[in-house]
C-alpha cells in the first residue's frame, strides 16, 4: 500500500508542477515566479529578514542555489536584500510589495485551477481527500529521526 501511495503522490506533485508551468507559460503575471522561486518567496514572506543560510535550511536547497535565486528575484524587484543592522556581513531578505502581489496572484490562480479540478468530485470523495491530506500534513509535522528519510539528493527544478 505504501508503494501505491508514493506513486500517487508523485503523480499529484507532478500534476501541480505542470499546472504551475502552464500558468507561467500563459504569461498571466508580470513576474515569472513559480516552482522553487515561489517556494522561496513564500518562505521570505512568512519569515521577513531571513538570511540566505536560513532560507537554504528551510527549503532544503543548496546555499549557492538560494543565492542565485535571490539575486534574480532582487533584480526582478520581488525580494529586497538589506544589510543587517548589527552585522554588515549578513544580508536580510524581505519581500517587496511587488513580490507580495505576485504571491497573491499565484495563490489565487492556483486556487482557481485546483478548484476547477476538484469541482466534478462528489462530497464523499472530497471528504476522503481532505482526511488523507490532513493525515499527511500531520505526518510531516511529526519530529523526524536523525536518518535521511525524505532527503534523496537535490530537489528538481
């Protein structure tokens, strides 16, 4: 049963990724922020003043990759890089108003797209999905052992 769940999750995650790529290719937004960039921007919006090192730990991405993403997003005025007031060697990341709007636009578009996918499902199916997702959410929130479960190399682009 676990193998089946793993395969289903992979297919669902792949479907979400394709959905976001379709939205981005449609050029519906002024800033093409999706995928890993969107994950990073959301973390910055939830943790204003986070450092590149902290963001790398939160997202599981290599620091070098986060640094490149932040340079690109700063050039697009999605994030702002500020010097730390106590340690000039540290850079603090903050989301800009444009970045906040971009996250809001993507969230709304994603909700519409997912809503359209879920609309044909019956109440019973939706309840089962909600219960299953809640159980997965709880599993992710449990403290993990010191093994490498869930960390199989670098995440895909």
